[in-house]
C-alpha cells in the first residue's frame, strides 16, 4: 500500500506543477472556442476540467501507461442544440487548425454499445507550451442529459455498471 500512496503523491505533484499553466490554457482555449462559435451564430455552452489524481492513477493503471500518455488529462465539452451543430463545431475546429485529423472518434454516427453518443477530438491548443492535448467532446443537450441523468450517467460508468465501455 505504501507504493500506491507514493504513486498517487507523485501524480499529485505533477498535476500541481502543471495546474497554473493548464488552467490558463483551458481558459484561453474556451475563450477562443466561444469566439469561433459566436461568429457563426451558434448557441453553445463550453466547459472544461482537469482530471484529478485519482482518475489519472486509475487510467494509467488500466491503460498501463505513463502520465504523459494520458491524452484526456485536460478535457473540454461543447454542448449545442442539434446534431448538425456538432459537426459544424467539428468543421470550425478543423478550419481553425485546432485538432489533429487522425484523432476523431465519432460516437454520433457509430454510438457505443451502451448508446453513448458524442464527437471526441484531440486539440493541440495554441497556448500549450508543453504539447499537452485537450480532449474536446462535442454533443447535443439531449446527449448531455443522457450522460448526466440517465442510464449513461458518469456515476453508473464509474460504478462499472456497463463493464469496460470507456467513455
């Protein structure tokens, strides 16, 4: 158990060292995305988060990888009205050279077995000095409600209710 405690402390130390830069980067990226979305008369809610040490530890163990190999340590979500808006945001990110072309996971056209739907892309934000990716999830209000309140809720996912469906 001592080894796990040291491991979690090492993760906390790394997250703490990155926290100021990560927060600033996510805030700047949010402002950029809000500007892009508003310029195209779209209604959207944009939020972000930094994965906590416990979640990092679990993911590193599950994926058998190192800290720097976790690409969703920084996450951002854009919620729009309609499915067509999801793809419009995706197109705008591409037009503005914000995402890596091979990173698209389209769970809207090909939902996960549990019904989960969303677009996932990896963004290399202009503000990232240490080449940190941000995972961007783009979904509709309906998809968000299913993830927040329904059978697809994150708490059910965390409880392992659906097995290994890695959202």
